[in-house]
């Protein structure tokens, strides 16, 4: 009686090994792109200096100048230099996040990005690596500026420092994702620089980073409430200066959890659209 040969069993770990290889490959991609961004930053002393110089000038020169003229009346009873410090932190994160996105256009223009896009790795991994590296750089610059807090009379507890750090991480994530989204649609350095200059200033000056936004004209007040950076500056300021006036919308006091939710949603949306943009064929 002839016997029927049993089918050769397939190793149950084959699919798992394939999956593990894919995950490991993309994890290395994220790590490599993030490390490349950090190395690029540390090898550009001019970028480090300029990234810190402008926020410090705002804090020292603008802050001291306006404070000497108006005193505490310019910021609702709070010393103006103390009031502006959270905005300076947000400014540092904003500038660093957008300038980090310039390298995407540079890499695309000079070939590195094309090589990465044809490599057997997920384009999501490329975006996440860029997001991770740029966010770390942005947060690092913000932490350096926190040294000025005790100098101008702001005393932070350990919990305050942890809260400010977490809020800066969230803001850096959202702004970096926004910068990556813009850079993903640009193919020339000149175009990105023009768009960046048109985007950064409104985001900064309509966020409450430099001046209070409570008594602005109607249309300007609406613009500040539509600016996502406003919801990044407000919780940082409320943690650092407990007595400061909170953000309000039509008389409603915005809770910190709402600020966090807005910044998080904007970041997730920008990241989603950036990944979709990178997945398109070059």
C-alpha cells in the first residue's frame, strides 16, 4: 500500500523572522537618521550660536528695554523679563525645529534623500528619524535657555522642570512635524527659505510669546486663538509663572490639558500628512 508523503512543514518562525527583520531594519533607519541630524548639529557651531543668540537677545535686550519703560504693567503685573522667558523657550524650539527641516530640502537637492527613498526601508522610518533627531536638538536648545530662569527670578522646582521639559518635548514634536510637512513639498532651498520666513514670524508674534494677547483687536484675537503655537506657549508660562493670566477664549479659561491636546493633535496631523507626502513617488 502506497503511503502518501506528508507535506513538508513550514517553520512557524519564518514569518516572525521576516517581520523582525523588517522592524529591525526600520528601527536602524530611525536611529541612523536621528543620529545624523544630531551629528550635523554638533558639527555646525554657527548654528548653535545663532540658535541661542536671537532668543537671548529678545530676553536680555527687548525684555530689559520694555520692562524699564512699562514695568510690570506690560504683562499683567508680572515682571516683563519673567513673562517673556517662556516665549523665548518656545521661540528657540520654533527656530530650531524649522531650521532642522532645511536639511530635508538640502538632502533632496544633493542626492542623499533620493538614495534613502529607494532603499528597502519604510519612508515612515525616515520621517520618524528626522522627527526624533530634530526634536532632540530643539529641546536641547530650550533646556540651555532654562538656565536664565533663576537669573531673572523664576524659581523652578523639580516637578516644574519636568513639566516644562515635557511641554517643550510636545511643542518640539508638533513644530518639527509641521516643518517636515512643509519641507516635504519643497524641492529648492530658496523656496523653502522664503516660505519659512513667511511662516515663522506669524507663528511667533501671534502666539503670546512676546506680548499679552488678552486685549487685542477682535480679528487679531481670533488669529492668536487659531495659532497652534499659542497653545504651546500658554502651558509653559503657567507652569513657570503660576500667577500669570491664563489663555481665555470668549471668557472661557483654557485648561492646560486642552492646550496639550491641541498641540498633540496638530503634531499628529502634520506627521500623518508628512508621511503621506514622503510616500509619493519622487
